[in-house]
C-alpha cells in the first residue's frame, strides 16, 4: 500500500489496530480489554513461566501429531479417491458430511471412545484437519491431464512410479492448499479438544485466566496462539507459491 | 498424363515387397454401443512412415492408442515385430498431441523420463537425454521448464523423449497440430530427415491431407462410423526430389486432390 507517496511495508495496518486497542484499553471502557502495552508486558512474563512452556509443549505435541496423521492419511486417501471411482463413490459422501458437520458436537463421543487424555485430543485435531485435505487432494488428482497419465503408462511406469512421479506432483498445488486450510482448522481442533476433553495445554491456561479475570494473561496467550497459526499458514502459502510456476500450466 | 502418374502411384499399394514392423489384424473397438473401429487390418512397413488420415471421429487416434497398448481392442490383435501387443512396451514410443510434458520438471528430466521409468541410472540417462536434446536443437535449454518454451520447442522435447528410449516404432498422434504453421513446416522437413536417418518405423496420425502426403511413404485413409481402411496410397516419385520440390511435384498435387475428393463427402 502507498500512502502520501511512501510505500508501507506489509501488514502495517496492524499498527493502526494496535493503537486503537491501546486507546480503548487506556479509556478503561471494559475490564475485558486491557491496554495492548500491558498485554505485551504480560506476554513477556508469561512466556518465561513453566506453566506456559508446559502448555506450549503439550499443545505442540497434540497439534503436530494430529496434523501429521491428517496429512499422512488424508493425502493418499484423497489421491486414491481421485484415481479410483469405486473408492470415491464409497467415501465421498462421508467426507462431505464430516467437512460440513459441527465436529465440536462429536467431541463428547470421542471422549467416550478414546478416554479423557491426549489420544482423544490428537484425534479431534486430526478430524478437524483431515477432510479438507482429502477433498483437495482428490480435486487435484481429478483435474490431472489425462495425457500425462497415458504418457507415464506408455513409457512403462509402474503404479508406484505413477503415484509418486505423476499424480502426487500434478496434484501438489491443490494438496498444499488443502493442507494449509486443514492446518488452520486443526488449530481450532486442538484448542477445542483441550477445552472439552481434558483441561490441559493452552486450553487449561485459557480456562485459568478467564476464570480469574486475568484478561492481560488471556490476551497474551491468545496473541501467541494467533501468531503461531499465522506463521504456519504463511509458511504453507510460501510453499504454495513455490509450485505456482506450474500450477496454472498443467 | 497426370492422371496416369497418380494411377501408377496407387497401383504400387498392392505388391507387398516390404517387411511389416507392425501389423494390425481385424481390429474392432466398441465404446458401449458405439462402434469406433470395425474389422480393421493394416500393415506398417519397417523403416517407413505410415500416416493414418481421415476426417475427425474416424478412429485414427483410437487405432494409434491400440497399437501403443494404451487401449485394448474389443477384437483382433496388433503384432509388433512378431510379438502380440498386450500393453505398452519398450519397442514403441509415443509422441503426444498436447506434448504431455511434466510441467514441474526441466527439459532434461522430461527427455530422460522414459529412461527413468526403465530404471536407467541417472548419469547414464542424462547423457543420453543430452544427446537427443542437442539433436532436436534445444541445446542450452536443458534446465528450462516447459512453460518457458514455445509450443514448437515443447514438441521437440516430446520428440526427444520418444527418441531417447530408442524404440523401433514411433507413434505420433497429430504431433504438429498444436504448433504454428511455420514451425509445422520446419517439423515436417525435420521429420523427413529423421525417417531417412533413423532406422525406425513411424506411425503418424494427422488430419491434414497436405501434411500426410508430404511426410508419408504410405497413407492409409480411414473412413468413419465405423472406421475401416478405405484406401492405401503409396506416393512413389517425389520423395527423392528434395524437401523444396515436393510441394510443387505433380504427383504430390494429384494425390492431395485425390484424397480430398474421397474425403469431401464425409466432412460436414
């Protein structure tokens, strides 16, 4: 963006919103919004505490495991659905149902099935992320140029070669798009899991801070979480740009 | 006088004093109720270029893909060098109408892809690929990506890929239809040289009458619904007169007219 002839760096609009936040906080309109400067100061003290680091480790573990399963299962299932008509007919209705279903309502069922521990949280995270990954991988394979498949076949490619050297790469731009959205959904999944299943990790911190009206702490942890999610999403967007040179020309 | 020359050319289709590299025998292909090919038989002489020519929808690409082993015939069989075709094999290489290049791979990797699928080691296949990249005139573009090349250059990559696996039979599916007219003419001249220098059998699908007559040793005219071979034409005299003289040779012009006369009624 260019203002008065100066090119502003990316996301400089955040400064405006930060100032507004500070202003609202200073006016003491509501206890719910402390000034941003106070939140940032709290942030520094909170990050150093053992409670925060434990929460971060627990959340990171659940998140990475959940996202890992979503990717490792989601991509091959999506690709196979795109290749195999029978499998597609069999699974597509379920994928669509789960994609649009309010998964939070399922969490109590998961608690019954998998107990009140880390396992249930990881599965919740996976369930939040996996469906869009499957659907996007499938879409990526569906749009693949038929003659690329014929070409590989005519040069004697084995099914394994075709999978890893043709289908995966041809669908990669869509797959990365799906993974990015899936990961954003998984952030929701891991927090909802931590709040509903067992009060651990950031879920426990949110619970603790909001119950004790420690709004500065509450916002500080939220900012950390938003920043982490945003960073991961931006990293995947960067990966997507890396393959965009062929995405439009397949 | 001119007509008699044409007759002489047509007459030569009969005697079989050449060896077949590829034989299609009684091929039928049905798509559900639609009969694409019916009882089609055709011989492809070794070391020569045979064109499959016909109006659109006449099944020429279907026949080519059956020979490639990419499609299974409903009845009949294809033999390549005495072996019945059951699927794709190293004795045949395919050049695609839309080039079918891997958009995420460099020219080098694309050209070497056929060898890669055959398990040739990386350094060896890149050596072979480099030779054919140079042969098709793309030296210096080894590390370019397909989207950085023009249509004509992309098809040269497709051709180099097919040549690098050193198959005896080259199957070309309207290879020049997606490139511009001037590039196409250059390709046709290069193809004549290629047929002459490489001891390979070429099967060439085209919908252009002039192109078929220009490049072919033998032209099979297919008529549609269901497809069968209606005529086989073997031009005799102008091939040796040099690329610059073919298009004004009387026999060339006669054959073009003759083919148009027989195809005219099938064009809507």
